[in-house]
């Protein structure tokens, strides 16, 4: 059993030092005292996940890193309070489970399933104000999408509502598993973005190579492309965590930076401890990814290589909708698998934004969605998601890529 203890002086000091570093993408609370009170209240609330669940995920991710399993991570771009309903969450869970079933059957590998839910309420943004001069919407944990100055003012009490919603969602995930609706565990994840929220529920895990902080807010946390500064608070915070960690790496990432992420986040060389999530775009993945994979592999690290084929392929449609084309998503995944096949490394997983709802947010797929269809059911709070039909089409495409990769690996004497 994994035992979690209260923070001691050493780790508390290291946490304080990490949080003093520059922190990108943080809201400016109008009432800092209220924000401190909310963080304290969150610390007294029950955890979203258990240490035993997180430890089990860590063991399964080690198998992914060894090439013995495949990682499927997916769900909403951003959870919202309005859509935190049983129907919506069950639809997303069913879609993830069905995708995993296709992958396991065709690829012949166990599939580790991680949902983007039970905490994915905060979003990084490229601008601080929107086209109307209002503070930008940063996710329901921070402010409201409603286009008024009052609604866009960051409100720390929203962290309490997000935590309550996350607890309800996690209860549904556990019930989904107990009901037999899915075989195997489904874990939950979110971007560790809002540091006031992330620091609120931390204990000390003493079961690893050294005492580390254990987050009770999610099984798997990732650091986003906009907050991965090596001298910043987010990477320093992630260094202290016992939870498995992902890092999104875009086309500006250098091989040297990638090696440093792994060195900092996985100093003891634990397989599956770190997942590097490439989000290069379909036009760049074949060029930018190989030297990164080569450099990290040469360092001796056992990371998971995961592809996010969504974020690098976002563009504005002619009729003004942020969208992604199914064809470009598949092309980036194909390039990702080609790179790993050429280098003899394991393409360990995918990270996608999908929903079980019948939305019209991404183009193409089957049945094909055209630009004229986008306004019909464009419902996302932030970035466009694949609907259930597109998600299943993607699962079949990825299953073929995994199967082909395994065949090549076995032919060349590798265990994939």
C-alpha cells in the first residue's frame, strides 16, 4: 500500500522555492486573501484520486515505456460546469473505452486509458484579452466564458466548484468501471496549470527512491507547451511530484531541452515516469521530432513517446471557426509512427481531444464534416474536438499504425 504523509519541512521548503519562480498563465485574483482562504479550504477537502490508484497507473505506464502496452489519453479540451453532467461524462468514457477496444483488438497490446477529466477546468491562452478588450476566458476554474467584464474577472471561489465537480466526475469514473461498462481501469488527468489549485492537495509519498509530493487531484498531470519554461514554476513544481508527469513539446523544443526535461523530472531513471507529448503539426513532425528522440534515447532515459496530433494542426476556417482537419491529424500520427519506426523506438501513445457528443468542430472524417457544417453543433469551450464517429475512425487508423509498427519491430528483433 502507498502511504501518504503530511508535508515535512524539507519538502515544504522545496515547494515554496518552486512556487517563487516565474509562473506563466496565472490569473490575477482581485482578492488575494480570498484566494489563500480557498487554497486552505481545498486542502481540507477530500482527494479526487487515491495513492493506490496512482501507483497502479505508474506500474502500467512503466509497461508502456518498455513497449509492452499502448497509452490512450483523451477527452474534452476543457471541462465546463454546465457540461459536467452524467450523460456527457458517460458519453466521453464510452468513446474512450470503445477506442481502446479497437486498439487492443487490432494492435494486440494492452491499452492504458487516461481521460482528460475530473480537473481539466483551466486553460492556457495565447492572449490576455479577447477581441472585445475583455480579459480572456481561462477556463471555468478561473472565470466565465460570458462576455462581460464581471464574468471574466478571475474568481478564486471557482476553484472550489471545480474541485466539487472533479469529485463527482471521479465517482462516476469508478462507477463506470464497477458497472462493467469497461474492462480495465480508466485514470484521470489534467493540465497542471493553475498553481493555486495544484498546490492545495499535496502529501508526501515515501515509497519511491526519495520522498516526493503526491497530488490527490489527478492520477496523471501534464505541463503544457506554454508553461514548460525550464526556469519556471511549473517544471520546478512537477520535479517534486510522485505522480507520473507529461510534458507537451512543440516544434520550438530543442533536443537539449527535451533531455533536460527528462533529467529534471526523472533523475532516477524510472520507466514511464515521464511522458514526452509531441505536438509538432503534420508538416513538421517528420523533421523536428527525430533529433529529439535520438538525443533523449541516447541519454538512456525510458520515457513514453506520445503524440498529440491536435494542437499543432489548429487553424481558422474560412467562416471563422477554430478547427482541425481529420486528414492532418492522421498525417501527423502517421509521421510520428514513421519517425519511431525509423529510429527503432516505441511509439507509445496518443493524446487527443474527443467527445462522445455529436459535435461539428473538426473537419473531415466519416461522415465528413465540411466548413458549412461547423456552426450546426460547435459547442466546445475552447478548442475543437473530434466527435464520436471521428474518434472511432481515428482509433482504427491508429490501430493499423500500431500493428504495422509492431510487425516491423518483431521482424527487426525488437519487442514492441
